[in-house]
């Protein structure tokens, strides 16, 4: 029987991690999510993650962080090094889902790209329009997005309603629209690799007992 493993994750990844848990049969995975709105205040992410680790450490042998750097400028890695905990690879969730190589190609092809994931397409109004005040002041569009040329929707699922929502978001920001289906990318491979390694270690210890 596998020992419970805690994944401390950005709330924007909750649905995807839950789907992966179900698909892989990771019944021993426990998920604790921090508020996705922290992405608007990335300077707060490192200490919030540290607090979650320390609050949970006594209950779990293994803890993993389902965040990329997420705009912390390396501060999250500093906290994780001090706490002896690892995280997912990458700079942000766009690179995580697209994969490093594909994201690099997308960025090189058009540096002025605004990205959406399933989560952001689903909550575009609440997480983009409202915080930027664009509903009340649409004239601010140029101030925020004047240097952007396109919106790329990096989808995790093939959902016609989300594609429609992402296209409407592009229209609202007056950007060209492109849809790239990515699946779960390095979120899936990163979680699978880490959980498999811990499971193998546990099995080795059982055989040696």
C-alpha cells in the first residue's frame, strides 16, 4: 500500500491534477491548492508555499509542489531549497502545458503573444478583465495589450465551449486567435515521474525489509 503523498498546487491546476489522479489511479495522492489569484501577486507565492509545507510536513513523508516559477523570479526555488522540496519544471504554466520546446517556438514566432489555458479561458472575466478594470474602462486595452499581436489558447481538453470562450477573449482584446492543443504536457510527465520514483523507492524498501 502506497503512503499518502501531498501535492501543494496552484488552484489553477486543481482540475487537471484531479483528472490525472483519476486516470493514473493515484489514490494515495492528496491535493492542497492555494488560491489561483496569487498569480496576480507572485511575490506572495514563496511564503504561502512555505507555510503550506510546514503546516503539512508532520503528516506526509513526501511533499511535491505543483507550481512552476510563476513570476517569483527564483524566490520560490530559494524557499524550496531551504525546505528540501521539489517543484514542477518551467517558468510558468504556459511552458508547463506546452512543453519547453514548443513554448520556445511559439514565443520566438511572435513575442507579442498573450496565452490562455483552460483555466484562464474559463475564468477570463474574473482573472483578466475585472482585475485590469477593462469592463469599466475599455480604453485601457491599448495600455495593457497594445504590444500584443495574438492570443494563443493552449488547451488541456478539447472542449468546444472553451474554444469559443478563448476566441471571444481574443476578440475582446482585439488580438489574432490561435488554438494549440497541448493536453497536460509537463504537468503530467512531472507528476508521473516523481510519484513513480517515490513508489519505486518504497517498493525497494519493502523488499529489503
